[in-house]
C-alpha cells in the first residue's frame, strides 16, 4: 500500500533537538494519518450542506407552491412547468453536468475520473434539485445529497493535493456522508455506498466511510432533530401466518419494480437522443404533466412525498387511493427523471413502496382480517420491498427499514418480502437500474451486482500437484538436477529446515554439477537463494499474480503445516484457470 | 485517459516537467521532488487552519439559516393550527382535519397538535386514522389521560372490551393537565356507562364504589352515582348515596326520587313513600307517581304494620284474601280453567279450595284472635299472587302490592 513518498525519505536528517524534532514528526504525518481526520471534516461539511439543501428545497416549495400540504390547483398546474423551463436553461447553459440522480455520477468519479467531481457540479446539483423538488417535480433529495457529499469531498481532496489513490477513495466517503444526513440513517448509507458505489468491503475505506457518515448524521441531528424520517405508529409483532401476506407484497413489489425500470429505460433513450432544442422543453413538459396529475386530484405525487407516506402509515387512505397513488407516482417519477430534471429516485421509490404496501395491506385486511396486521407495517415493508426490487440493493433495503422505523419486530417480513421482490426483479429485468442508466449515458461502469455474483477464483482452483520437482533438501545436487529434468518444471522446490521454501533453477544446479560440486546437498545449494513467497489454497488467485512474475513457480502450502506442500502454481496454470472460468460463464 | 484538471497523469513522457516549478520529473514517479515538501506544508496548513475555519464559517451560516427556517415553520404551524381550531369550533371537521394535518407537519413533535388532529379525526369518523395518531401519542406518553380516553372511546366503538377497559383505566389514573379530578371523574362515568351497555354490572359496580369514595361534596354527583348504583342493582349503596345527596341538598328531586326508589327496592316501603311523596311534590313525574301509588297500596295493605290493632289486621288479611281470590278467578277465566269442575291436580284449583276454606274461616269473628290462621291466609294470598304472576303475567295494582308484601315478609329475618 501507500508508503511515505520517496522525496520525504530523501530529506536530509535533522538534528534531534526539541522544537525541530516536533516539526520533523509533524512533517511525517502523511495521507494515511490525515485521512481519518479528513473523513470527519467531510462528514461535518456534507452534513451542513445537506441541512442547507433541505432548507433550500423546502423554502423553494413555500415560495412556489405555498405552505399548504395540498397546494392550490392553479399553482400545481403552472409552477412545475415554468420551473422546468428554468431548470432546462440552467442545465444547458450553466450546469451541464448536473443531470441525473447523482449515484452514477459519483460512481463515474470513482471509476473513471479519479475521484474528480467539480465544485460547479455540486453547486448546480444543489440549485437544480432544490428548484426541481421545490417546484413539485416527482423526485427526491437523497441521491443528490449523495453527490453533493461526494463533490465536497472531491473539492477538499483537490485543495489538499491528495494522491490519486486517496482522491478515488474520497468520493464514496463523501457520498456516504451526504446520504447518511439525507436519510438520517448512517448504517443504511454506509451499506449503500459499499454495496452500490464501492462494491467491496475493505477495512481502510470502511473506516473512513463510517466516520464521515456518523459525523454527518451528528451534524444533521444537531440542526434538524433526531426524530426519525417517519412517525410510525406502534407495530404489533407479526404472526407467522402473516408472512404469507408479506410474501404477496413481495410479489407485487417485484412486479412494480420491473414495470418502473422498464418504463424509465423505454422512455429515457429516445428523449436523450432527441434534438438539442427539445431539451429546453423536456423539463417544462415534464413539469406540466406532473402538474396535471396534481391538478386532477393527486397532488400527493408531487415532490418527495414524505408527508403523504407518513399519512399512509396512519391509515389515511383506502386501498384504491393507495394503489392509484403508487401507480401515478411511478408515472410522474418516470416523466420527471427521463426529461433530464436533476433529482433522486430514493424518495419516490419509498413513496411507491409505502403506497403499494398500504394497498396490499388494506386489501388483505378487507378479505382476510385475521391475517393482516397494521397498515403501517405493510407500508414500511413495502418501502423496503420497492427499494430491493428497484434499486437492487438488498442489504441496504433491509437495514434502511429497520433504521427509519426503529422497530426490529418486522425484520422477518422485511427480509422475506425484499428477497421475493429482488428475485422477481432479477428474473424479469436482468440489468439493474443504475447499470442501465450508465450504459444509456455511454459510461461503462462496473456492475456491482454482477461483481457480487461473480465466483471468486482461488489458488486451489488453479494449483496442481508438483511433478517430482520437490525435495526436502537432503538429496545431492546431481539427484536434484535429474529430478528437475524428469519433471519438466521450471524450478526445483526445496524445503530448507528453518529457512522455508527455496527455488533452485536448472542453471544453478547445472553450474554446481559442472564445478564438480554435485555432491553438495540441495539445502546447502539453496542457502544463498531468496525464500519463495508461499501461497495458501484459499488465497484469491489475484494474490498469486502479484508474485508470479518474479518466480516461474510458486509453492502452495498448508496453513497449519507450512512444510506440507499442497501443490504448485505457474503463470500458465493461473491463465488457464481464468480462461476456463470465462468459458463457463459464457456458457 | 487522463482526468480533467488532474495534475497526476497516468503516463509521463521522458522529458516531463513539473507544471509548478518546472523541475524535471523522472518517470515512473509522478511527484516532483522539489514540490513535494511545499505541497506537504500547504496541505498541513490547509488542514490545520483552513479546514477548521471553513467548517466554522459554514457551521455559523447554517445556524442562522436553520434559525430562520425554524421560525418560518413555527409561524406556519401556528397559522394552520389556528385555522384548524376555528374549523373545529365551527363544526367543520373535514376542513379542520386538512388544516390540522398541515399544522402537524410544521409543528413536528408538538403533541397538542397531534392530539387535536386525532380529536378531529375521531369527530369526523375517521377512526382508524385517529387511532393511528393516538397510538403514536400513547407510545410517547402512556399516562396521558386525554390520549387514553380517546383511545378508550375508539376501542369501545370497535366493541373491544378489554382494550377499552385498559385505556379507560389509563384515563382514570392518568395525568391531566387541567382539572384532573373533573376529567378523571368524567372518564370513570364514561367507563361505567360503557360497562352497563355491555351488561357487565359487577365490574360497573366496582367502578362506582371507587367513584363514590372520591366524590366531592356535590349533591348532583352523589345523586348521579346513586342512580347508576340502582342500575347495577346495588340498592343499599345506592340508598346511601342518595342520602348523602339529601344531606347536601334535602330538596333535590333527583335525590328524593332516587332514595325512594332505592328504599322501595329494599322493601322499605314506609321510608320509600316518604321520599317519593316529597319527590312528587318537588317535581311531578309519571314514574314517581306510579311508584307512589304502589307504595301507598302496599302501606295500606300491609297487615304487618306495627300500628295496627287486631281488628284492623284481620280486616287487612280479609282484604288480601279478596284480592287474591279475584286474581285467581280472573287468571282461571283467562286460561279457561273452571275452578269448580277442573281436575283435582290443577294448581289453581288447589289454591281455590284452600282459599274457599280460609275465606270461610276469615268470616268468623274469632278470626281476629287467630294470628296463625291469619298468617296462613296471608301466605296463601301471596302464593296465589306468585302462581298467577307466573301463569297469567305480572300483576298490577293491589295484586302487585300483595305480591311485594309477601316477598318482603318471606325475606324478613324470622
């Protein structure tokens, strides 16, 4: 990993006297030492930014639509359309990189642009999304918060002139901070970033991500209170029979997720490739269509919709209304998103899930009153179900429900329903949403779902038994040479007691034999050679690649008994294994 | 591929120079040896001074912004709450719900607003939604009296007896911000009404006893409790409450009528007549008048009254026999029983034979000096009234008086 830069090692030594000694130690604080502290600052600044962002879109809403939960019909019809036109102008002329939800843009920063997100993008995202959400476009604030946090981290990293490796790590650190503050859920934010942005569990990055998420949540709660996102009525513990009801919800959620993804995929491509002049009109038209939905009696679908999710959990709506709201929200969000309006998908996903869950719960309560629990429970599980099926982040979806509800009793229904929805979504829609969007945008980002599904190749998959090229060191050099010639291996592997495994090349053995030192033992001949790096069967095959270029053959030894050779490994063995694995996956 | 604005480039030409100082860069290293120490110092300065200063500045700005935001939310919350209150007072529950929902959104955790919304929802008939809000409130304040009372009412509407009881008790023993005793008392009255509707008289009686023990010196309240005790059948306790009420207000018509009724049920007919006649004078009422009539008949027929001499007693016994005889005749006639010619085993015929015997004995002058015979006659008259009540329906007027007298005599300690 990272070590002190060569320049610092070359710095002339400084006499060890008091203050100068302290300066020397301060100079030795490298990126590794600063990174955790930097993560905390990123968390604090991201938390502050998200607090300001929330105030921005709420204030925008007050200014444009008024303070009523259900705005006046005249405003509902006009405001989103006019704001859409303003957003279009901003996107085209001022902030061209702020389209989309922000998740793929953050991933692109990580995988393509060495962690670079311009501060202009951050500002544009802030302004554009505040205007979009505040004017009633059916989008959410969480994904933009994720990108805002990542952008702040990137800006800080550039100012601090961090190395490329650290710059790449900053994007997910900031992303976790932004998302944690937006959701008021640090665990879910960390899981989402690891599940969907980074794609791997690494102790180094995990620590920084957790620090930043916690710091941002502390800041957010300091200003906006520790109240959960939803005021959830007390949930009765579900009966085992109720699991059948939640399974039905899982099926419904899976199907709804697939419909949602396909609608977005189907509409987004032609709109993206439409003539440039249409991009001035698309957001406005989207605003008009969303406004029409609100005008004709369903203003609940406008904006993020958290207050209406809360009302759904408090039994305000009947099943018909809940079903209609779920369907219209899918439509409205699709329209808003594919038109290029910047904004997130998390809040609409939760909204659809809450309404769908409530509708399923109400229906089941109507027909099977002894089977169904409280509507709040169904709405809550529905949120997680849609999250699992649509966003395709199964781990995050479970923990998110637990965090926003603070109630562990529904964990089993959540897991059941989410799993069913995830399986259905995977079966009917192979490509996850974010991968689909990135490909439509011309970005070839790694599919973290596919990475998760990939089988990890290990040394044991590639190693083979040694072909006589093995010695315990007591044999003479002449015999060793014969063994090597018979085995056709590139190296004779010798175990030297107290010194580990050594490798003897044919040239060395032949040279010793020519010098008349054929009676020398192999252990004596190996005394001056470097130790071979050893592998273990469970090592990932990638680990072997790091060492194989220095040695033509590597020993694979037992973990409990390093003297016991399990097999040997060459470069061709490794490459053949990769080739076989690819062939199998293509089949 | 290189990153825009990224000074670290993936590949360096052999004669690469540092863009800052112009010094030579030796590939594959990408750090300029001359600039690295300066960069480190800049980084540390930024980290130690710049970053905290930036954080502090942003923090301060956010404090101001949040303060403004909270003020606006508070203003909106008050405005919408006021509109909701006005709508509720005007009886427009639906509009009140819309306004109060908005007020709840802006007031966040203000429980009075949520509670008011729950009340409005309850008033509008949105029971499930009201209960959802109330249960959330109950989770926060399980001993809030008003929350418990509202929940009890909802549970009662759903015929959930156990749940209603639980929340009624929560209201009775819970915390009330203003006039706690009044609210607890009213909650208990409501609980008793609920129990009586469910015919759970024993439980209602227990609640009323507890309620009676905590009543303030108020005649109307004692009378109210006394009336409820009558409903549950606790007549002695009911009479005690009515007497307590009369001690506080001896002219209270409710207390007088109640005391009279309780005394009547306790077969204390003389005091019952006294109370009832006073009640009738204070406030004429058909029910009280009917009771007075019956009591007067009882008192007039009572052969066991202490003030009677032997002749008067004998006359009352003869009168009782006549009343019983007339009742027997009318009952037999209504059931087409010929008392003279019916088979020996008929109940009414048997009574008729005994009656005829005793009537002939009662006509003798010596009847007045034969208390055993008189008792026998009275017992027969009572038995006839019981039998005819069973066969021909409840008695009225003198027959009823006679029946009650017989029951009183049978229940009296010997």
